[in-house]
């Protein structure tokens, strides 16, 4: 395969590492590189092309993370043998991008998928420019073992952002950057909890967090959620001696309600009196369409009992795998010691890029744009649901979030409806799958962030109507 230097130029500002990544990816797709073929080492390819080793290493890391290359230590790096089955069936591992395809072309996400930001509106050119600058200027310090607490510049940027937007007064030393939200939960479990500890968990609540905590050995006590959020009194009656509570107070996941001030104070009082921990998952509080975003529960914490978790998956893109945890000052040493023995702190290149993205004002501008855009796209889906289903679906009024909750009329199982919708590739989730209590409500969860037009929303709702028309007995519409 020809990787001559003249074929790698700074065309229209595209970083060299991305061009190198594309060359390898397309060569594998076209069969020029076969599964098991050995590729040049980072050192030799960098020398051959007169590039910085960091540039080649970044391209190889991207190819490895996406399953194209497999590192075998002293045996070198090869094209992943796992691609053999796909190539053997006559299908390439990827569809190479045509040379004339615009760089803004992206694979369309499944309709109504939860948790995805508007991928079509992400400022990719700005991001690529910042990421390319860091890749080209990779120095010895950046190539060494990273700080287990996270990139210093990013921790400063996060602390500054939280102080302004969420009312959280914290220092960069209190901020720990992790490779995703579940890594933040892992850090909490290892630092201040023990397997077998009991914790309050919202019901219905974020099911992936529930699964992680149960696999980590925690015993979860499901606590009902109503219009005022987590029922603290019910939690006290069920498990008053619990060691922790995981809550989504600003925008409850998945019901979308906010934890009322009396219950916030009651929850803090419980934690202070018992020495319990409150894990605040503030996953999408930036997206509130009426009034200002609610203050974080952490901003009311005076006793140092709240562990605040945030993520960049909903505001930037989930492929970053970056989240963060803010701990009380009294716990910095304990969390630093725990973080030092864990893996998966997140790629430094990504962390440095996010730090610049925030420090240069792109983050704030992006959030402002997304709030306006999501309010519009939310309206598209609301109007389409009303037009197609009328009174057959009830959508409770909510002030924020990036998904809608729709309750079907009595007699229609939400799991049956979700199964029928997903058979058509619509990525609808059943609310009852997020709960454990017998009193857990039924409903349908539909993301709207990637509905680009009113016509698209209406067309998708027509597809829902068609899918649900196959229900035995009376249909939903």
C-alpha cells in the first residue's frame, strides 16, 4: 500500500492524522489490506512519511478503537482478524467514503433513539481544527502517563463552567475526569462504597446505572418518583440506613420531573444525619426550554455529602466517552488515591480538545444553539404526535430534556407497542422497562434531537401508526 507523503497534504485544513486514518480504513474496505496483514510500526511509518510519531499514533489509536487494527505487543500491529468473516461474505468491513463526499455527511441515527444529541449540527470543522492542533503539537509531557484525575486544563474549564452555569463552587482539584458516566460510578463505588451497600434508586430510573450498580455488588432499594421527584419519605421508610442515593434531581430520568425544594432539603438532611452519599446525575440539565436551568443539588450541599456527576455525551457527542465527577474537598485525597489505580481516564487528546472548546467559548455558543434547536425539534414531534394520534397518546408537559414521554391509552402495553415500533427500526423504549416496582407507570420514550424537519417527524409518526395498527384488538390510534 502506498502511503507516500505527497498523498498526505493539509487539504482544506483536514489534519494529517485523519487523512492517514482514512487511507488505512479505505484500504481495508477495498481489500488492499487483508485481515492478519501486518502494518508498519508507528516509528517506521512516521520516519518514512517524515511525520511526528504522535500523528501516526493518533491515527492508529482511532483505527484500533474502531476495530480495524489489533495491537499484538512485540509481534506488531495487524489488521484485525475479526474482519475476515465480513470480507469472506463478500461485504467490506466499512463503506469507504467517495472522494467527492462532503465531510459533513454522517450516518443517520435511528429515529427516536434516546440520549443522542443532534449529530447533524455539531461544529465538526471547529472540533477538527482544535483536535488537529493538539495532535500536531503533541509533546513529551502529553505522551507520558496521564494524570489519573484528568487533564489539568479541562478540570479548570469544568470548574469554571459549573460555577457559572450550575452554581457549584468548586476547585479544579475537586474535579475528576472519567471515561464516561459509568466510570464515574465505578470511581464512587471504589472510593466510598463497599459491595453489599444499600442505596436508594429512583423508580423508574436510568436503567444502565441500575445495571452497573447491581453488577458492582450494590443492593438497590427502588424508591417511587412522583411529580415532585424522588419520594424521600418513602425512601426513609424502606431503607432509612441506606449508604447512598442516586438521583437525577434537575430532570428526572426518564419521567422528566424536577426534585422539589422541600425534597431536596429532606434528602440533604438524610445524608447529613446518616453519613450517606448522594450521587447527583446531572446528565442533561443544560436543556431547559422555559426559564433558567435549575440550580444543581450540589449547590445546596453544605455538609459535603453530594458527589456530582456530569457528562459530555449529551451536550457534545457520546463517542467522546468523557464524563466528570465533583467530590467534596474532604474527599479529594481518597478519590485521587482510588483514581490512581483505575484505568480508563479518557484520551488526553480528547480532553485537551474539550478544554480548548470550552475556554474559547465554542461550548457556550454550542449550548445556546442547541437549546433553540431542540425546542424547535421538540415542537415538531409534539405537533406530529397530536396530528396522528390525537387523544390516544398523552404527553405530560415538561420544561426540558431531549426526549418526550407519551402515555398510551389504557389497555395498550407499552412493551408491546415498543416491540412493534422497533420491528420497524424506530428505536422506541418502553417506560415500564425502566422500573422495578409494581406501581411503575407505563409509557413510551421517544428522542427528538435528530428530527430535522416537521415533515420528517410527521412521517415517522405515520410509521408508528402503521406499526401499532397491527395490535390485536382495538388499535392505539
